C-alpha cells in the first residue's frame, strides 16, 4: 500500500452500491508501512465488527486503498474479500496484481471458483509484462504462465523481478528476488 493520499478529485471509480460493510480484510492482509504492520496480521487499530478505530485519522495508504472488488463490477459477490478470504488489488507500481490471502485460509485463492479467472490474469498479463503475485503473510508466490514460483519470505523492501527468455516450447519466465544491499539476491528459475 502506498503512502499517497487521495483527495475527492482523485477518488478511483467505485462500483455503485458497493460498500466495505463488515469486510475488514484490508486491515489484515496487506502491510501498512505507517504502522510497521506486516502482511497477514490484524492492524492494531482494527476493531472486530466495527472497522477502523482511527478511521478519521487513518494514514494515507489506508485512505488511498480500494480493493478491486470495490472498483470493478466484473467481480461478483463471491470476490468480496471477507467471503473470498483474500484481497485483490493493483500493486503500488500500478501494473501487477496482488492477491493478499488471509494466512488463516492460505489455500483460499486456489479454489476452483477463483482459479479460472486468476489463470486468465496470469496468461493475459504476462504478454503485457503484468504479473500476478500471491502473498500469504510474509510468503510470496509468483504466478507465471505454466507454473507457480514459491519465493518464500519476501520483505516489503525486496524487489521481485520477472524476466522472459525464449525456450524450446515458447517463452520461459524467470523470477528473482532482489534484496537490499545488506542481503544476497535469491534466484528461482
């Protein structure tokens, strides 16, 4: 989640009639840098059944955040995060999709109900350099055409680089985690 704050003139399109209601998954699954809240744990300001305890003073990243269920009418009711047990959103780079999964339900994203659409995002996006990442707490899985690459623990300051090269049966996708200078990079071909 970024730190940019949206004002009324820059609000994203929201699907008419949709509201967060009792859903609070965005208070759990993504990281919130302003609070040093890691992904997959509840924010200290989340109040069960009520929402954000500091809503009027919440940080810019929380003000700017809207999941794709709120922004895209093609997402049916089964995609509402509290039902799906994951939140789909566009990463801070504005290109890649993030599927942030509740660690209490780590396989929720693998249910057949969601897999066909997720695999379409993977296939369609890869051609354009847009990739799909599944985050389950500190763990990240890169979804690339033909395979899922479990990257293990990926910190919010790490960079995930996906590259393409020709292979005998078409393009081969390689995924690498580039860590800040203090840590060595991990390559997973």
